[in-house]
C-alpha cells in the first residue's frame, strides 16, 4: 500500500513539476493590449482597421517590440518586431515553420514539388537550382526588359484620355509583363486568356478581407487533416478558382518546357529566361546537370502560388513562384512610391535632376544615391506583406535586442517559447522602430538613408536591413529582381513624367487585401494622379 501511495505521489509530483515548467515557458507574463472579444481576439483590430497599422503601431508604442495579443477563440499569440528575435526566428525555419493558417494556404494553392511548399533537403535542392537565375549578374540581364516595359507604361499614360489617371491597372499589367518575359520567355499577350482570367479571379479572391473570412481561417486551422482535405474537395466557387488556376499554371509550365526542349533539339535555343536556365543547369567541369530538376519539378514552379509576401492567414494568391516580381506586390509598391512623389514636388524634382545628371538607368544606379534612398524608403514604409505567421515546433528561447518588462515587473533579455506557440512576425512594426529608423520613423523621408538617420544593427533582411523580402534561408528568391525593376521603372517614369495629386483628391489609405494595397474611400484599389509628359 505504501508503495502504491508513493507511486501516486511521484506521479502527482511529476505532473505538478511539468505544469510548473510549462507555466514558466508560457507567454502569460508578456504584456499586451486587453482583448475586446473572445471570438475574434485582436484579429479584427490587426487585419481590418480603417488603415493598416492604426492599432498595431499604437500597440508598438505602448508595449514595445514584443507583446502578447489574442487570436480567435482565446488563442495567445506573440507579435514580434524586435530585431534580434526576428533574426533568430527567420534564420531557423526548421524550428519556426509557417504557421497553421499559412500552411493551409500553401498546401491548398501550391502544387507538390513547388519550392515554396517543400522543406528540408528538398527545399534546399530546389532553391539551389533556382538561385543562379536570380543572382545579381543574372538579374542585370533582365534590365532591357524592364526598360522596354517602362517605355510602354509611359506610352499608356500618354494615351490615356482620363484625368486624373488611376496608375494601378497600368502598373499591374506592366509588372506582370516583366515577370512573364523574364521568367517564362513569354509576353503578356502570349499568355492563355483563361490563365490570365483565373489569375485575376485569384487576386480578387485574395482581397476578400472580412470578419467571416477571419473566422473561417481560424476554424480551418483547427480541423483534423482528413476533414480539412475532404472540405477542400467540396464543390465551391473559391476552390474551383484555386484548382483551375493551379491546373492552368501547370499546363502552361509543361507547354513552355516542351517548346524549349524542341528548340534545344533544333540547336536554336539561347538561355534568356529562368526556364531556359532551369532546363540547362550544368556543371562546366563534369558536363552533368547540377541540382537538376525533373520536368515535373520545373513545371511545378509555375504553379499558382503565394507571392513573396504571402505569409499571413489571408492569402495573397498570385501568378506563380517564378513570377517573383509579383503582379500585385511590385505594382502596389510602385503605386505607393508615385503617390509619395505626387505629395512632394521638391523630392520629385530632386530625383529628376539626379537621374538626368547621370544619363538615366543606362548608366547604372550606383551613382543615384537619392533614387536608391527613395526605393528603400518606399519598401520600408509600404512592405507589401506587413505581417507573417510562424509556429514554434519545440520549446525554445528567443533573444531580445532590448530588455522586456513582464507583467510581474521582471526585466528579461530572452523569452521562453513553448512548443506550439503561434507568433506573428510584425514586419511593418519592425520597419517603423524608432530605435532603428529614427524618431520620425512613421514619416516618409528618403533622406534618412543619406544623413545617418538609419541605425545599423543585426543583419535581418537581405536589402538595407529591411524585411520587405523576409530573411534567412527562405528569403525571397527574387529580391534583386524586384529592386532592379523598381529602380528602372522609377528612373524612367520620373525622368519623363511629372506626377501631381488631383485637385480636391481624396485620402488614399493602405489596407491589407492579400498584400498591402492603396485603397480609395469607396473601398476600391486605386491611386489617381495627374500625369504630365516632360
């Protein structure tokens, strides 16, 4: 009897010790705003404010770079913008993979064998094959495409009889054209009409931000895998759009491969785009294909996919992983940049003078410090994917750049994270940290990059310490592509056109509609500008 009582007491002690251990590793002592709702938590405040960041930036000011918020149904989350914590999270994707909401979107939309869907060694192999097409040298080969498309933008602006002109549709078609030519060797007009139509329907689907969508996303993450798989096969308009888009994209990939293989057999192929490179990734010493991809793997990279800033619960569906410049992502960034120029004629004239003094983009961009500062500031203030989702796959500890004061009054320099903890990587908040970007971090001011207003610190992102392209092993493949595209487009447009706000213009806000999007008061996407050819 005594032995049994001892065993029971031992079990109770173990359970108590474990519970104490779990409590110590929980995030209950991390301060944060009071939840307004058990059902929605802070999700409506985070994702559906009048302007994105209205609440998030207020919380940042009140609670600092790491704080606790509530997800739907009482779920605890951490919102993280501390540089050291972000560096640790993004550089350890095995410990912090995509969160459950994001994973559902990826599994639903990505075809198997797509680099964005794979993990571990398979992911490394796919990225190794794709990387050569996105080096600095490779991307510079696409500059003539960017310049030609930029001229087309100028012509469309001139031809438009509307005044003011909504620049968003023109920029969307332009960025889609560049990635089609650079990635696939196709022009926009060569694409199958059904493919384009379904891509537009996907973009519209991704922009469906609503209370019901937030609840649906939260419920889906709690369904068992077998039930979720069954639900995805049910007949619905949304699933039909996604499945058809994925099928059309794979068919397009196979068609392009067949055409390029046939040209190669005829001896007339020249490596000019990403698909050409993938079909001939060879080792010059051995003559064998290095990191070779199968025909199916190459085609899978054109599968309908989430764009580079895809990682939130409200999925940004875009044309394909190889179309890395993004139709909506890069075009939205360009639109925000032109809006800022229209607000500031002095900055616009200074940029124009710099571009003209060095002879335009043909002279390279190293001698255009103000233009580069303008590109960086546009990316900083308007990150297309402002918030991402991660989950901890094990008990771990994340470091902090600055001490955090817990609800018990204790100062801590690291946060114990339990297995299963959901975290939101707060990119928009990180890129407005006063400690990194200056006391006026909420102001659009490109000169901060020239006058020492930016504090150097942990190397978090691949470009100017920004996280607009994420960071770590899963950093956006096409970040150099996007930077050069923006440099060329801005250079060409500013040197040949002037941009002004229409008289009595309405306030344009930034909202999260798949990606960070410029929105008019009526809820429609748009940036109306008065454009004059110089």
